C-alpha cells in the first residue's frame, strides 16, 4: 500500500489477534473499489495491524480485483500470483468483482486463502482475525452488507470517498456489473450524513460521492439531489466532488446545486459512444442529442465546467462511420480526458452473442486515435485557466519542495510549497501548462 495518509491518530481500541502483523493491499478498477480498500485499511489499522506497501513482505495480503474487461481479469490474476509468490505462507484474500465473476476458479486456486464476494467485503478483517486464532470461517457464512464500512481514516489519498449506493439495474448489453455487484441498493441518508461527519472529523477536506450508479439513489422519498444538498449543508471547510455518473439518473435540481461554492464543477459523465445506433445496441438510456443538452445545461450554470468521460471502441457492429461519430463527439463536447476502453467480451452479457465482433487490431487503432484527441482536448482546456486562480488541495510535497494537487475543476497543479503542508487548501495562480501525455498539468504560483 503506497504512502498511507492518516488524517488523524485513531483512538485506541481493543486489539485483535493480528496486532503487530503486517497487511498489504492492492486495488484495481473503479473509485468505489478504492474507497472500499481505504475503509478496510482503516479497520485493520484500528485493530493494530501494520499497513505496508504491496511490494513489501506481509502476513496478510488483500487483492481487491476488477473484472470489467479481459485486461482487468489478467491484471488481477497477475497481482494474485505476485502476492502469493512474494509472501510465502501469507493469508491471501481475493475480493472485488473478479471474486464474484470467477469465484469457483479462484476458490480452487491453492495460492488463495479466502475468496470474498463484494457484499461480504466488509467482513474481511473479521475473517482474518478468526484465521489467526485458528478458526476457519467460510466467507459465505458471514453476513452480507455492502455498506458495512466505517468512516475512512487510513487512505492513500487526501480525499475520501463517501459510498451512498451500490449495484445497478440498467443491464447495458456490454456490462457485467449488475451480475458482480448486484441490483441497485441505496444507503439510508442518516447513515451517509453520519459517515460524512466522521470523515470530516478525521481531517479529510475533500469528499467524493461514489457508488455504482449514484444518480439512481432512492431511499424512502430521498433522491440523489437530496443527498448532495444535505452533504453540502454540513458546516466545515471542505469541498465535494461527484464520482462517475450516468447521464440519465438525475433531475432538474442537480444543475443548480453546482452554484454552491463547495461543489466542484467537474463531472465524469459516461458517454460510451458518439453513435446513436451503437448507443441503442448498448442499451444506453439516452441519445447523443440528449447528452448534448445535458452538457449545455451544466455549462449555462458554469461555462468553465470540466467534463471527462468513458468511451468504448470496437463494440460489436461498430462501423467506420460509427467510430467517426465518436471522434466527432469528443471534439464537440471538449472532454478534458477520455477514459478509453477497447470492447471486451463479458460472458453472460447480451453483447457476447452479438454478430460482427470487431477485430482486436482495429480496436487498438481506434483506442489510440481517441487517446490522441483526448490529449489535445486536455491541453486546450487547461490553457483556458492560465492567468486564473484555483483553490488547490495539496496532496504531495516532493523532496525539492514542490507541491502537487488538484484545483476545484479537477486540474492537476504543481507549485513551490514554501512553508506549506499536505492536506491544506492553497490559492494558486496558473502560470503555464507543462508536461506531455498523461502528465500534463498547470504550473502555478501561490497567492
């Protein structure tokens, strides 16, 4: 686990049988997985375990996997093998979406001690405690609760996610998530607000509202907008970001919430394709025209709004014309970053049975073209902020005294950090754009 950040010293509690044992974590995939790893790390830390980097020797290793693509599966397998190879005799716990998607295969792997499905992920520390006492409990014998996480105190980041929802009911034809994460379920609002307050008390200054399909939050008569507004109304010096969001799951009030100074003007709004015919085959619940009107509404509230997105290339039946429409959409909507996926066949999805699968070589070429265009958009968008001020949350200060962090528009900054500390806000004036590829950022001067 890389340079763990502790916002404050945890209160002492009764130590578990693992007190003094070393535990390492490795996470793949989405922000929700990252949050759940941070929450698990907090549980282990409070129980007296020593959290170490994944490359260091450990008594327990937890690999939180992803299965969204074939590449994700392969990366997960490689990390599981690495964990077992580097830590002979260690307790190796595999969890996350691959644990759901390939459970039997993983359970038959002699290198893996426990395979824990997503809905039982919050029980991992209890399982490990029992194991160290000589009690072998099968994960399926533990209770299932996707919200069994306390407020994060140990984290790899200066920001902490707030999980409000899990699962999805959309069943897009390419997606395995409803199978591995289950049907949509929402966390009760009082629990969310208590979690937020505890997280702020732990010293975090940036919260990221996360889940699988957060726009579809429903608890009693409360909606997604109610959750965001309630969090924004909690007193304190902090800001709020919205994690990945589907463009069909929020109402009219959401646009105006971005007038609030605590809500960062950035959304990762998932488009997936710029072709209406492809969107229809994907079973997405919007058209390109609808998506365009959504972006226009946000930019009326904040003209400098930052949009990033996901795009899938090489979906079954995607023609040259379909792909060109995706390229045109990236240009038109000026996404500052495009997370590009080559379509990957997922067993059990409708798209698995579709004809006209696109050759891998064409997928690779199209993916590279989207990435190249995305990098051009990014530089163009960042350049708009030269000469302007941003409120940057300092994440790191290097040995040469330079700080890095993100402004409210989710633009990375670098600047000289004389007398400054991590996890503090600093107003910075952007001087120039620096770096290339995925290392582009703004260099600035503190005010």
